[in-house]
């Protein structure tokens, strides 16, 4: 399998982490959006939406959307419960991640790390950080009552949420107020097969 | 089953449409966020995230996140392929809807219908409308090559994308430039069991 990848992207890292957990071998093809490499005709032919990650799941079959890739890879493994409420709760967290968590925490991190911020963008940054903290409060509540997000064990939901949560401080969103989140980060890092973002 | 519902919300409508397609009976409990009804202790006890829709899938078991609810209801039915790339493509569209479509089209519609817009909000509205049009262009490309979004048939992906696409004009995003999208809207409205948003 070939992964069209951006080393510092949490969405790409989710996929690398799942592949590592599953012991799947893959080829990394690094794409640089800042150099226009997601806008070439060659790349748009395999993902018309011009975004990474994209996983070539079988020859000529290209799948975008990080959480859809996670579901596809995890199907039939212990990382994705087969049915019922355990499965529904994993899906609940995956959709919540894309709507309420990533657009705030990942975007704040991207702006702080990679962009020059004018005044309007600084105001918007503060809004994203505030919403990011609200997302972390929701995670904190959940992880105060349970060790893992869903199904009583480490699942795809933890993989998806770990990716940007553990680097939230790079978006100016500190983790000190969230002890249960910090303890969960340590648990995820202890899971057999774990690889860090910068591996 | 009880659905905690907001009549004009596309996210709630997705769930009502799926329940209708499946011929499932349910009780509608209308919640008014503007009257603070998603912030009461009673509501937060069943969804700590304070949002609708929430479906009580079995007594005392409350599931939020519209697309997670759709997946849960559609599992084991023709609306959600059981495995492989057909399933992966449905999931791809569902995650894309929550990240690239809903935050632009649904938000533009909500602001235009329900809020007084100051100057800053008007500028942000224009940005959301522009991104909403980009999302419709992506849909148009897909629906020019196929009648349905995934799996060669009407699926959960079409239910999720239909909800806010067909009311995009209420967000100031006209559908005239998108003939394939308009033809698909007519096909969805012809599916046996279809119910409109305002039913």
C-alpha cells in the first residue's frame, strides 16, 4: 500500500499509527501542499479533493478522508467493534473529532506553526483555541469516567482523537487543565505497536 | 425510539429520513436550542455535548452525532454496504460531509435564516458561501460520473448529503450552476419511503 503523506499532519499520522498497530507495511510518499503538490493533475487524478492523507488500499484504488481510512483498515480487527453500541460509540467519536475537535485544535496548531498571522487571523485564532479547549473539556469528562473513549478498550476512536490532542500545546492550547486527558495520552503511548508522530 | 429533534435542522432531518426509509416508528421530541433547551440539566444528562439530534436507540441509551446515528440505523440494511470499497466510499462521503460541506452550507443557511448579521459576520458568511460552492462543485463532479455517491445505489451517503444540499439556496448558495446535483436531488425525492424536511 502507498500512503500519500505529510509528515507533520495529524490526519496523516492517524493512518500511519493504525498501519503500525496492524503491522501493515506501506510506502510513504511525501506530498508538500505548500509547494502545490496537492494541486498537480497527477495528484488530483487520485484525489479530486486535493488533500492528504490518501491511501492506495489496492492497486489503483485511492481512499481519502483520514477517519474513513481508519475504519477501512480497522474493520474486522479488535480496533473496531463489529456491531451494536460499542461500534456506534466509536463512530460517534470519529464524527465528533472531524466536526468539533480537528477544525479547532488542528487549525490553531497549523496557523501557529506555519502562517504569518495578521490581526483578523489572530482574532480567529483565539476563537478556535477557545473552541478547542471546549473540545478538550468534553474529552476530559469522558476520560474521567473511563480509560478509553469507547467499547471499554483501545479503539479507532482513541487513534483518531490522539493525533491532534497530544500536540494541542503546539496550537497554544495547554493540557495542564486536563489531567485525565494527559493520563490517557500516556496510556495510548504504551499501547503495543505505538509509533510517535515524528517517527 | 425517541428522537430529540429540531424541525428545521438538516442534521435532525437526516435521521428522520433514514427512520422513514426503514419504516421505523419513533417519537419526536422537539428541542429548541434558542430557548436554552439543549442546555438544561435534563438534556445534558443524555447528551453532554448539548446538541441535537440525539436518538434513544434503546431505553436509556442515547446516541448523538447525526452521521453516527445514520450508520447505526443503516447497519445490516441495503443503505450501508457490509464491507469493502463500497462501504469505504460511503464512509468517505459521510466524513467529507461533516468536514467540508456542513460547516459551510448548513452554517450559511443558519445565519441567513436565524441571525442578525453584523459586518464581521457578513464577511465570514461570504467565506462560508464560497467554500459551500466548492463543496457543491465536488458533488457535481461526482454526480456527473455516477447517479449515486457510492456503491452504485442509493445509500446512507446520499441521505447525509441530501439533507443540506437541497436547501443550499436558503444559505444564499444557488443550485443553478449544478445540474447533476439538481438531477440527483430529484432522484432522491423519488426513492420509495422518502419524506421531505418539513414533513
